[in-house]
C-alpha cells in the first residue's frame, strides 16, 4: 500500500472541521456571509456532517455554516477528502495518484485539482511585487496536450505513446513547444510566476509591467532582454563569467524557486501550452 495512504488516518472529520473553522474565521468574530452582520448565534449541528456547526443569523434570519459560500459547500464528499486532496496536490501528486489515494473517480480528482488551483490563483490575479525583486526564467516543455487542432476532443486513433516531448537546443518559445516561465521573486516574500510565449525584449517588458511595481530594484542574470528593461533600477550578475553574487546583487531566491518548481512540474509528464498567458 502506498505510504501516503496512512496519512488518511490522521484526518478525522472533527479535526478537519476545527481546522477549517480556524482558517476561515481566524481571530475575527463570526459574520454572516450573506448580509455581513455579526449578530449570529449557534444553531445546532448536522447529523449527516459530523463536526460541522450551524449558525443562525439574526439579520437575514437564515442559517449558515463554516462552508457556506465556499467551493466545498455543496460537495457530497466529506471534508477529510478535500483536505487530503489539497495536501496531496501540494506534494505534487498527479490527479491519477490523488484519485487512487482518495478512492474517487479519476474525473472527480481531475476536476478537484482544477478547482483547487483556480481557487488558489483567484485570490490575487493582479499581484504586484515591489522593493527588491529578483527575476529568472526557465523553459518548460509544453505541447498541445489533450487538444485537437481545431478544438473538440482529440482522436489519436491509437494508444498514446506516453513519451515526453523531445527537447530542441537553444532558447525555447511558444512555437517550439517550449514556452518560457518567468518568476519575479520579491525579497519581501511575494512571488509572481508568469508563463510567456517567448523571451523577447517586448514580451519581458510587458510581463515586468504587469508583475513588478515601477521603480523597484531588479536583480537578474545577464540575459539581454532583462538589460533592455525600462522603468526599474536594474543590476545583473554575469553567469558566463562565473559571477553568481556581487554583494547584495544575486538571484539565488529565484533560482531556488525554480529548483522547487521543476520537480513539481515534472510529475505532470506533459503540460498544455494553452495554459500560457497571451503575453
Ligand atoms: Zn445574515
């Protein structure tokens, strides 16, 4: 039996509900998610959902619980299922693996993975990093996974070969099926990762304008697209001359981020390049 299955036993419905309650309300007082009033009281529990508390709002005279207005509100699966799915997704498990561990259908786990990722991204779609920002890029193999040339369902007419796409030498771009991924890592902690079609000056400038506050201090490697950037206090280290740090100037945080991102992406044998931004 896979080792991860044992983790399942650590989650009981009550533990998960308590955890979620703490996550949702933190130190704030309870608030009705419909009318935003604080005049609420307890209203029993659900016999079919152990641990989930129900509240009564004196304002709109309706009940709500810890899951109201969240993605999990209408789910027929229990909360431990969802928490374990999120946990496994963060460990870079594929949706097939998650389906196996949870005992749900593969389509269910695939849908859940999309919902969870979208929920994570939707919190801050227009995040700007500022202060001292490091930037680096990587090229990730991505193809027309699961896509017919003119839309619709792809018919291969044979079993898929299940081989990775072969790499071509040189810098990648969208048409070579190797779009770039740029990471902007603020030294204050925030990170923005963008998928872009290529790595030209125009594209990088556009990506920087979207992700980095103008006037920020920018540390990168010596790629010419970064050197042409305008609107930032830019300094770079020259990797070809074996220079990786010059005092405060380095991009080790960005490199570190990629060293974690690469094994995460490797699990998903192929990526769909339609997920790239249109930059
Ligand atoms: Zn209310």
